[in-house]
């Protein structure tokens, strides 16, 4: 009698448990995919913003270019925007911190100011970001 009750109860409850487990697994997979997509988007935004800042800084600080007040303000704004975009990452904040990106970017800006060597300015940071993005997103 108890066995029959358990069998009847499981016949009613079993499919519900299966649906709940399936929904949980599906939702977990969707969440992981959403996080991976968000990280990819943040890496892309970061690379784009730093590339634009880099291009603007190189144009403004090129040898022989005189900087008036407007150009100095634009240069300041480019640097400020690059700092903001490094600091306002949500999904890749840990990776950005682990790469010490803010300090490295700041050092690259100072080095470029002294040398005006565009290749050295870009060296390492872009490659590290691309490698980090590829490695961390593919791991998920």
C-alpha cells in the first residue's frame, strides 16, 4: 500500500521535478552565456575607447604639432575618457585589475610623452587585452 502511494505520488511529482531541473539548467546556461557576451562587449568597448584615445593622443602630440588651448583641452579630455573607460568596467573589472591596466596605461602615456614612439606606446596593452579577452571568454 505504501509502495503504491509512493509510485502514484512519483508519477505526479516526477515530471514536475524534471521540468524544474531542466528549467534550472537552461537558466544557468543562459546566464553563463549572457555573462560571456557581456564580457566580450566590455572588452570590445575598452579596446575601441583606448584605440580612439591612442589615435587622438598620437595626432595631437606628434612631433612639430603646436598645442593651443583647445588642443590641450582635447588632449586632457582624451586622457580623462580613457581613464573612465578603464575604471567603469563591470564584468571584466577583475581582469582589468589583474592586468594592472590603469597603471600600465598611465605609464604608457607618460612614456609616449617623453619619446613620441607610437609603437612603444601601443606595445603590450592592446595585445594583453585581446589575449585576455580571447582566453577568458573561451574558458567559459
